DNA sequence: GTTAGCACTCGTCATGGTAGAGTGCTAATA
DNA sequence: TATTAGCACTCTACCATGACGAGTGCTAAC
């Protein structure tokens, strides 16, 4: 917040950051004495106490109970994260190299990439890694294939310019022959190849709205097929690192765990979340109550998008406790997104 | 175990079952008094106590500590489950109908069926539902399609007689044209259509072992492609109901939860498990230490397979605490497997 | 073979007392 | 005027204690 920058003088800012760093390292409320010991502000614990009382009044810290140390509030963390943005990324070089190596090992197949990436994210951060495959809005049809089997089943396979493959089984009129289907496929391919899938859907909807009778039976079948395959599905969300996060002292409460699991299990929710987020550019940080999802207001979320050329083709992110190592985690998410973007452009 | 049937007389069996039923209903050790109150064996608590001491000696019950009631051991549950097998399924009629309705709502698409089913299983049982799509061993190639994009990328799409679609992206020689690929696809389709995928893999391996030079470049490409797409992947495992299970008093221990999550997160493990299991017929019950997976020896597992004609095309199961409502859960798994088998044969 | 009765064991819960960490306030200091 | 030393106060965590209740095992009587 700029407001925080206005209210706080340099010294108070430094002490606030010190408190937060302390608390990120050790999951207990931090008292005035530890600050004087660990940092050399040249101030006594009494002075630190006064300042911490001020910071509490301003809403950056709070006391779990009287005569305990202080813990940061969401706005405290927010201030801290904002100061991080300003300064150059300080993440450990060795760690950086390790991350790069891990990323390099990811196969260059965009279809397995999300799963691998979410694993990698959780391993690197010790929090929960999530990835989402591209939204239809930004993927481009390369080819559609239709293959009939059984008497009235149709396998529809969609391949995009980005190398993404989607498939679906739909039911069709038993009368439709494979020859008809080939004609339909040819029609769609010639008409829509190179078009964004989202635009195809819109176009199809428009055609549907017009007088249906104007089209012959085949086209109406084609429209039906397209309509069903071009709908979004939450199958493309990958989440990992659940078991690891339970080791953190922040997750000692079983109800909190349940809440988290419930949110994460509902992939529709995560789709909505990442969808919402991929509208913006760059790496974003949501701290506790800032979280767009009500179910996640006790956790923090760091997300970014990766791109193919100018189009964002997917989102990645990390979910963790609000008491999170923001510096490290932000750089992991940021670097991963950039790395994947580069990787995709190299192909 | 038949050994139990030999050792135990009718009365002892009944009391053992009574203790187990009590404990399934309320998650506390059961004492001799509650047995006399809830059941009318016409025996005093003292007699029940003596019998319970006998049952403990025989390994069917155990005391968490002196002067606590008894809880069943794994062999206790095993005995109980065996008695269930004998008698006619007593599950609540209303529940049965509800289950049927839920199952009916599942779409008849074998590609979305596993996910939907696992959800349904967990909702019906309040435990964890898992499903696995068919193993290659038992699925039959209907058609393979090859589609080139970018300069050296190939989308391989596999459609089986069962209606299952699999896809993969592989890297190929940039020199291979779409025309060549069509020829390869034609070759595979003519040569292997109607063959079990597992057999195709074996055949391919054999051809590879022979002098490679005997085949022209195209065939060797084809072999390479087949080899890569016909490998198993753990993407076909669906798990749900995690958050629900945390409400159970059996999961009050955070370490136990972590153990469970770790097992479940590693889908390779689950693949191995269900693979192992689908070798046998019918509904199988694994109680605690009976579990084939070391990581799951604190939980119980009930599994079954569903079939397409004579071939099992997938496995379903439920994971829960050893203190599980076996009667209900077994019937849920059993019925679901049968229902899906019927559904598939109707198509 | 069954049962009543009794002594015994153990976990749970409420109580109280102590130690330690950390605060807020006040008065003294630079 | 800002800082600090000192002190009283508060609250938690921890431990020991004791009462209570649930449940057992054993014995003697039926």
C-alpha cells in the first residue's frame, strides 16, 4: 500500500519487515527481545515494544493474546511483499540453478507439462503447486478429427496450434456414416482452422441462432458436435504437494486442513480462480483475505501465466499458508512461468 | 477364515459380531455392559467379559489399554466381513434406490465415467472413492490417427473398441511428411486393428528385436510411435472424497492423514494397486494389514472391476478406515461395478 | 456354566501452583 | 524530546494432584 509508505517512516518499515521475517522463519509470535537480538537496530527492547505497539495500532501486527509476541496481519504481509517487489531478487543462486535443472528435465510436451510442472512447483516450494491448461479463449484450432465407432458413438479429437489435444465422445444419429463425418470434419477444418476456439464457439452459437433449416443435416450435426466439444472442462487442473504441506506447523488444525482440501478437491473452483487471475499479466500475490475465493481466505496464493508468443496458454501457482516464504515462493513462480514461456517459444 | 469358524462356537461368533457392529457405529472401545444392553443374549456382563477375554486371546479383539473396552483387530474385522459374505445383502432398500438413481445420472461416456464414478462412490460411502480406467492388457485398438504439427511434432490419437481415447504428443524426424504418417497409420490400422493393445506392444517389441534394417524407415518410425503411445500412464486414476473423510473420528491424527495423502497423491502407486487387484474377479476386501500396499496398512480397501463383455475394462474401489461400515460399503462397490458392467453392455 | 460382587487399573477432567515469556507503564536519562 | 531501565502485570504452558467413572479380572456362590 502506498498509504503504508506514507504513514511509516524508514525505521518502522525496517522493524515491521524484521518482525515478519522472524515470524516466517519460526512459527511463533515474535517478541521485542528477539528483534533486538537478531537485528542490530541500536535500539532497546523497550523502544521496539513501543514501535510494535504503534504497528499494531496501524493494523500491520496483532497479538494472539495479551503478553504474547506479535504476528503479522494480512496487511502486514502485504506491506512486506510490496517492499520485496522494489528490491532486486535476492534468491539463493544455488537454488536458482537447481530450479533451472528441474525445469529443464520437464519434457517439451505441452500435454504432460502441466502435471509435471505442478509437481515441480510443490517440490521446490514445499507448498501446494497448481497448474491450469489453456483456456479456450486463447487456443487455436489446428485440426478436428471425427471417428465413428459402435453404431452411434463419435470420438471427436481436437488438435490445436499450441499442440494441445482434447477429445470427447458424443452420441450421434446412427444414420450418419463415416463418410458424412469426414465431410463434416473437412468443413470445420476448412472453415475454422486457425481460429480461436472461443471464437469458433461464438460463431457456432450465432449460426445456431439463425434459421436452422437453412443448413443441411450434416452441418447441423457438425454444429452439434462442435458445441459439445468446445465446452470447457476442469480436467486440465493439476494439483500436487498436499501431503507435504501437512508437515507445516500452520496446518496443525484439522478443520483448516479440511477446508483447504475441500477447496482444492473442487477443481471447478480452481478453474474459476485461475481463469479470473489469468486476465492480468505477470506474477500476482494474494494474501489471506485478499484471496478472490472465499474458501481460501486463510491461505495465500501466488500465481502467474505462461505464454506462447503473445497468448497466455496456461496458469501456474502456489498455495500456502499466509505465513509463507514470499520472497522464495514468488521467485519460484515467476521464474517457472518465464522459463516455460521461453521453452514454448523455442520449439 | 475357516479357522475362526472352527474355533468359535455360534454364541461367540454372535458376540464378536455384536462388538464389531457396536464399534462401527460408535468410535469408542466397546465394553461388556453395552453389549448386554444393546443386544439380548440373555447373558450378564460378566459372562460377556469372559467371552471377550477369550476373543482377545484368539486375536479377534484387543484392548487399547487396561480397563478400556475392546476394539476389533484386523482379523476380527476379517471374520466379521466373512460372515457378511454368507448372508443375503441387507442394505437399506431406500439407499439402494438412491444409489441407482445416482448411477443412472452418470453419462454413458466411458471417458468421463471414471471421474464421475469416483465422485459418486465417495458421496455414497463418505469414504474415498477411486476408479481406474482400463489397463492396456484388455483394451483393443480400433483406430490410430497421426497428425503432424509444428515441424517435428506428432499428435498420436488412439481409439479403442471400448470407446476409450488416448492421446500423446511425440517428437519425430522433421523429414517425415503427413503423407508418410498417413501411410504409417494405415499400416498400423490394417495390421493391428482389433488387437489387444498389450499384444501390440509385445509384437512391436519383437519386431524391434529383429534386424531393424529389414524394415524401411517408415516402419521404424511407426514402431517408435507405437512404442511411445502404448506405454501405461497414471492419468487414468480418479480419486475423490478426501475432505469428507477428514471428518471421521478415525482421522484425528494428523500423521495418519499425511500418510494417507502421500499414498493417494502418488497415483503410480494406486495404478500398481488396482492393477494388482484387477487380476482377480469380483469384489475384494482388504482390511488394514491385509492391504497389498505397505503404505495403506492402516486403512481398508474395497475394490471391484467392471466389464465390457467378458473383459474387465476398469477398476473401482473405496478407501476408508479399518473401522468401516463394511456391509454398506461392500454393497455400494459391488452394485456400482455391476451397474456399470450392465450399462456398458447395453450400449 | 453362569453370575454377583469387589478390588483394581487406567484415562479424563478439573484444579491449582509455578515458571517463563512478553507486555505496558512510569520515571529517569541523554 | 526520544530513548531506556525497571517493574508490575498478564497470560500460556507445563506439571502434579485428586476425584470420577468406565471397565476389567478374579473369586466365590449359585
